[in-house]
């Protein structure tokens, strides 16, 4: 597997990345209400914990989407109708879902050039354990932000593309952000290229809440790891046991929200910032939105993005949709 790092792994960049992390933490912890971006969940430990989450009984999203991909795996090669295809994936998991799609092409003797895109080089090494090159499969991993990586893939792509935006990753963006990123994706693709995009549907509130607050406490460990990361990288003195993970559904926004709640009045020092941050008892830090969708929302996004919607594919429980769009 070739790995191209558009985000270079060098001391200068690491310094810049740390400075941005420090800046965002300083801004977020002085904001009212306090907020930290969910993009900082995914250090090496955080990425590993998230893979644990995807295997939990309560976390229906991964199982539901895998069921869909197994159902439609033989449809995609026929739609492409070519002897060679370029598959671009935005955001990398452990590869078990992507493998289903890739194998569907390989089984029909269609050559696949696979471009996984992720900001984490560590994620690429996890992916490599489940997806290895073969006679008809070339893998060119791109360590980059989504859009930068897509431009790279476009420059190195000679075939029809199918972009995979799975796992309801689109749900981490607000409506305006979603509209913007989808329009940008469309501008990079060529006529007749495809986008397969995952959406978690609105459903029973308890079912959704349990997916983000499992009884084993793995999701809590995932969110609290963010405080441990601040301690490790920025010299913070967060006492993790003084905070509690809480997930709730906001019906007005149509989104799950994740918080860390301060269990008592306390002061936290972050050495690299040379600052102290006061927390009131029961004060929240907002970490994440996970927006949920109606089929109408999906239709509106496809139209607004300039795509032609080919089909919505659902799992048996109708919890999740993978929607296939074409340029």
C-alpha cells in the first residue's frame, strides 16, 4: 500500500498542529458554553476506542450499514459498467465495510484503484491490516483533509469514480456545512461519477441515545480520552473522574449531542496555555453533534448539492440509509 502524506509528518507540522490544538482548546474552554471540537477525539488511543464502539450491541449504525452493503454489493459493479474503477473513501475505519464493496468489484474481475482518505496516518495502518493489495487491487492511501485528498485522487484518477462517505459521517456537520461540503465534492467529481453516502435516520429516542451512551461505558471512555489527550499533549491537570459523559437527543435540532459534565466546582490548569479554567458544578463541555435525518432531508441535500439521486437503500429495521447519488 502506497501512503501519500499531504499532511506531512514532520517536526514543524507537529508543532503547528499542536499550536492549533492549543488555540482551539483555549478558545473553547473560555467560550460560553464551553465547547471542544469532536475532531480532536481521534488521537491514536481515541481511534482504537472508536473501533470498540462500532462493535457494541447498542451501536446499531455499523451493523445496519454493513447489512445494506451486503445487500447492494452486486448492484454497484453493474451500475459502473466498466473494467476498471476508482473507489475514493472519505474517512477510514478498520476496512471491514469497505472490503465488501471492493470485493464486489474484484469478484466480477473489475480492477479497483482504492484511494482511502483520512487525516490520521495511524488510521491507514489499521486499514492495511484488513485491506491488502492483490492482482486487481491497487491501494493508494492519502493522509489529508477530505477535500484536499479528493483533489489528489482526481489528479491520479483516469476512471469513473465512486466516492464512499459512509458511517453517517455527514451527520457530524451542520446543515449549512453539509450543503457546502457536498457541493464541493460534486465540483471535484466528473459527469457520471457516483457518491454513496450514509445517513442515520430519525427513530426511537431511547434507541438513538443508547447508541451514544452504552452500558459498558466505552463511549464515555472515548469522550473522556479527550481530557487525557489535553493532559498528555498540553500539560493539563484534568481529573478525569471529576467529569461525566452525557448524551442526549435534541428534538429541535434533530441531533444527538455529547457532553462532558463537571461533577463539582473545580479549577483546571493547562501548562502549555499558561491558563487556569474554572468549572462550576454541573457545567457542561459540548463535544459533538450527530444529526439524524428523514428521507426528505436526504432528498433535499442531494438536490441542493446538484446530484441525481439513484436510490435509497435501507437495512431491514429501517434504521439507516445508504443513498446512491450520481453527478
